[in-house]
């Protein structure tokens, strides 16, 4: 038994994790989701933008790998904007995001009868990352003369009065990489001082706290939990809310395994230096 | 030849690097226009760099096939996937390559939705299993520092999911405090160190002290 626990086959752990994901995903039990101040800040800013009949720029910088975490944020933020008649301009710094965002726009625009060109515009992907943001800063329509469908941005109701990044009432970056702190803050927010909020994967969230404290970003949605909090705020439970059940159970399983590993380590394995 | 291989790239790096720094601090319209122009050039170069990346990837896999290295059969899949997606992209759901890309229908979108999305998501989700296994084997309170890290990790793991609220309202609060105070302090310190390092490396490149980007083992 001692040797079995010290050198526990990883497949046993895999089985526990699989059960921890599958069973809670197939069942329903209520869990309390309390929106944090950082998530609420994004929600409140969109409410303010709605009161001004303003425009939001959303940079979608993620791919299929991070889709389970970020796509619920995309859907929730778009639903919030469309329900409050906030105009949306979407763009991508990651090419893989285009297909995912198109799906999200198709779904949410139908739900709220949002019209392309008058309520939202999708610009698609362009290369350049930081250079693209520098160009957008002073010459939005020159950087994006056309949208993804080939319409002139100068003719579209949403973008015809947008000449630079300062003209957006809020910029949101939904990201799975370093675009918020590596591109948008140094080359966009810091120079043009627009309001900036982000949604990112859970693993990225700790890196963003210095920018929150400095005021360079005003809100943060971190991982699936952040997405679930936003779903709670707009009162539309989705995949993130459902995902909280398996995630909660798997977190508990991992904690139990950590505790078990440490118990074995202190009881039997300490002198030998740990399991191999 | 030495001029083209070494002196000219060093000269370009010096001029463009110095200009890039100077125009950031000059609020004059001419400087800002120049910055816009340089950024446009950079975007064009970035687009061509993609072609270079594709060439590099293809030649790597071609060599694997030629030398029949381990797993060389998978390299065929790279060519197959790349070739198919290029063809579907040019086909553009029947509109051809000179019309704006269709993003909601057609074989390109079908391949993306039914191959890339599930494959990529599956790869990423496997992490949950490996994290659990690695945590069991390696996350040990061997030292007081490791014990503090372990306790903090458990609090954050509980605080980030609703089950933490069920246990106690203090867990999410303490988790948030850990992120917003000790984590922030450490991250900011790391960030400052990395930024200073980046500035030093940039200056070394601009002034031609760091030349490894030229290649040739120098």
C-alpha cells in the first residue's frame, strides 16, 4: 500500500479527474457565483457607454485552444452591448479568432436583432500587432479602409465617425496571449488614454494585476470564473456558469491529491526525497 | 559582401532603432507622421515574415520526410493540412481569391470548425490531467517557502471557484488579497527587471554590440 501510494500510477489520477469533469457536467447543482469588483467594473463601464450611446472596440485575440474560457466572455460582452444598443467594432490580432468571433456575432446579433453596419462592424484580422495599434491610434480609417466583408469603413454608420483610438468610448481586449499588456497598454492605452478592460485566460490573470492597480486597465475578467461572473451580471447563464460545476469539483480533487501527496511525503517518503 | 552581410544590417538597425526611440518623445506632427509610416512598413514586413515562417516550416518537414526521421509520417499531415486549407482559402466558398474572405460558410470554415477547433481544444484540455498528476507528485511542502506557496495555491484554487464561497466568504476575499497584494508586488518586480533587461538588450542591438540576430554564429 505504501509503495502503491508513493508511486501512484498517473492513470488513477486521470480517472479521478475525468470523473470529476464528466459527472458534474452531466448533472446540475446550484453554485453561488458572486461577481467580483474587477468584473463588475467592465459591466459598469459598458452601462456608462450605453448611456452615452457610445461605441466599444473589442479586440479578439484568442484561438480554439482557449475558446472554452474566452468564447463565453465574447458572447456575454456582445449580448450586453447589443441589449443596450452599444455599437460594437470587432477586430482580431490573432488570425484563429476570426471564425470564432464570426460565430459569436452571428449568434448574438440574431438574438438582439442587431444590424451589421449600424449596430456592429467586424474588421477581421490584420498583421502587425503593435504596429497595427500604433496606426489605429491616429488613423483608424486609413488602417482599416475596409471591413472583413469589403465595405468601406468611412461609409458604415458605426465607424464613419471613428478616426482614432480616442474616439472609442471603451476598448476591451479578450485575449489568450500577451496582447493586453504587450500591445494594447504600451502602444494604445498609455498613449491615447482610453478606458481599457480585459478578459483573459485564468493563467494570464495574475500578470494583469499591476496594470489594474496603476489604472491602465479598469476591469479584468479572469478565466472561466470571470466569464461566469459576467454571465451572472447580464443574467444569462451559459457555458461558463455550467463549467463552474466541473471546475469546482476538479479543483477540489487536485487539492485532495496535493494533500494526499504531502501526507505520504511526511509519513513515508521524506527521507528518500520524494516520489520518482 | 561583408558590407551587405554585416555593415548594412547594423546600419539599418542603428538608424531605425534610434529613430523609433526619438520619435516617441517628439510630439511634432512630422515625427508622428514618420512613426505612422514606419508602423505601416513594419506591418508589411510582418506579412512577409509570415511567408518566411511558412517556408521554414515546410522545409523542416520536407527534410524530415527526406531523411525519414522518427514520426516522419506526421509531416505528410502538415503538407496535407496546409495544402487543403490554402486551396479552400483560394476557393473562398466559390467567390474566388480576389473577393473578401467568407467567414461564416464554405469548406475553409467547415475545416476550421470541425478539425482545428476540436483538435486545439482537446490539446489544451489535456493540461487538466497533467496538472493534477504533476501536482500530486511534485507540489510538496519540503521547505517553509514551499509550504507558504502550497497554502496560497490551495486558497487561490478554492477562491477562484464558487465552491470557495460555500466553504467560507473569507476564502474568495483572501484569494483576491493574495492576487492583489503579494502577487502584484512580485509581478511588478519581475516586470521592472524584465523591462530593464529589454531596454539594455535593445540598446545593445541598436549600437551593434549584440549581433547574434545577424546569424553566422557571431
